[in-house]
C-alpha cells in the first residue's frame, strides 16, 4: 500500500467562508484567506497542502459544494 | 509530489454531482440546506433515476430548491407539499416523488397534510430539514423550537408551560401504519453526511419497492436565525438539538426500533 497524496480545488468565487471545511479537515490543511472574494467572503485555501490525503471530508461537509478533491497513491 | 501532478482529471475523487445546478445557493454561509440538497441529488444520480424523479419544494428558505436541483420539480403552497406529492405520485405511480420541507412547513402549517399523507401510506419520500426555527421569515419560534430556546417570537426563551413542548414529528408519524421507514440524521460532519445519505438511499429504495412512505429528518442548523457563526451553530446543535432529537433510525422495515 502506498501513501495517499491529495489536493483540493475551491471555487473561490462561490465559497462563502463558513469555516465548516476548515474544522472538518483531519490534517489541518485548510484555512480561510485574508483577502475576500467578489461577494466579500474570505475563501478556503490549502495553507498546508503537503498534509492533504484527499479524504474528501471537506467536500462532503461543504454546504455550497464548491470543493473538488483529487487523490493519488504514491 | 507537485500539486499540479495531483490535480488532474484522472485523479478526481469528488466534485459536486451534475444534478446540482451551477447556480450559487441562496442559503446563508454554513447552512445545512446546501449539503442536504446535494446528498439527495447524489442518491438520485447513483440510482440512475434523474429522469424519473419529481421533487416538491416547500415554502421556507428552500423555496427555490428547484433552481438548485436539476430534475423535474414543482413548488407547493406552505405546508402542502405532501398533498401535492400525493397527487403527482397517484397520477404517475412509476415516477419517484419526494418532498423537501422545513420544520415550519412540515410541522406547523402543514401538520395535517403531513400526518394524513403518512397515515394513507403514500408511496413517497419526505425529506424533513429540522432547524428548530422559521429561518426564511426571520427566526420566529416553530413547533420544533427547543424549550428555553430564544427566537424572535420567544425572546426570553420558549416557555413550555405556555408555548407547549417541541414536537417530535418523525417519532409521531412513525407510529402510523402507512409509514414504512423513519430516520433522523444530520449533515454537519463527514460521518453524518455518509449516514444521512444512506438513509435517503434507503428511503428511495423503499419507494421503488412500493413499501409506503419513508421520512428522513435532517436535524440542521440555522446559524442566522440562531444568531451564531456557522461552526458555533453546529456545536450548539450537537449539544442542544441532538439530546432532544436523537439521531438514528426510528422505524425500519415497518418496525419501530426499541419497542
Ligand atoms: C400560507 C403562508 N403562511 C405564511 C407564510 C410565511 N412563511 C414563509 S416561510 C415560513 C416558515 C419557514 O420555516 P421553515 O419551514 O422551518 O423553513 P426554513 O426557512 O427554516 O428552512 C413562513 C411562516 C407563507 N409564505 N405562506
Ligand atoms: S481532502 Fe481531506 S485532507 Fe484534504 S483538505 Fe479535504 S479534508 Fe483535508
Ligand atoms: S465549507 Fe465550502 S463554503 Fe464553507 S469555507 Fe469551506 S469551501 Fe467555503
Ligand atoms: S435563514 Fe437559516 S435556514 Fe435560512 S438559509 Fe439562513 S441559515 Fe439557512
């Protein structure tokens, strides 16, 4: 069994900065940006991308469905 | 490994179902309605029944559900979704028919429609999003508002003595013989999302087998109405809503559990 490496892509303009993905990531990958998007919301991004396992927990709980998850086994 | 080597189409493991439109959801940041919508659409996609399913949207924050769910839908007057769904299902018994309703819709103004559709055992699915408040109209008390809980019409907290006890609609209708399956779930954490989706799948499978009515309650947050930040509202929900509205199956295969 190899190790899972993951990455997420957030639709920044549709993110509402609710923080729900942040607290549900088991490996503390996500944080909210200091800048805001066109609607005035801070948006989720990978602050610690090396920790992402592609588990998709963040995407499952994102109310707005704006997270895509990618995963490879290395 | 470079991130751009991970983010490739062949490595994609999750993105929202195409049965959710690309319209931005009208819900407040962090509101559970969006997740509830998405898992209903995922179930419909996974069952391959998108072209054979008709949804009935309610009055409430989810009144525009038809803008977000890319299947055939209609919208009923406040509380009347189970009656409208009854008519649709009886005209088209081979279609999958579901309602999507809030607690003000299902447990207040629509109590009669809910109870009688359940009692008749209409072969439909009811998705019941219980956030203990009237979200859309500004956080008024609902029949489901907890004892002591503040709302804009119970600013000192719901007084059980004068305002009655919060009503457990799913337990109530589970007692009716027409209800084949009743379950209570949540969508604020990954494990809950998975369980809620499983319950919704079971509900639609029951409809396929013509078993009668299946109801899945989703205890959810209304961070705006509760006047809390989204994450805080989910913690409050776990500490206050779940003890009164415990999660899990209530009636399975026509049998009330724990009786
Ligand atoms: C016949 C009728 N009465 C009252 C209203 C006003 N009204 C709109 S939404 C709503 C309550 C919605 O609460 P709920 O069903 O809990 O849904 P939520 O917004 O919390 O998701 C009320 C009373 C209406 N639109 N129609
Ligand atoms: S996929 Fe899993 S590990 Fe990666 S950011 Fe999302 S929750 Fe965190
Ligand atoms: S859960 Fe979704 S909407 Fe909320 S901050 Fe994360 S990506 Fe943005
Ligand atoms: S008012 Fe409440 S139920 Fe309505 S969208 Fe906002 S958080 Fe959700």
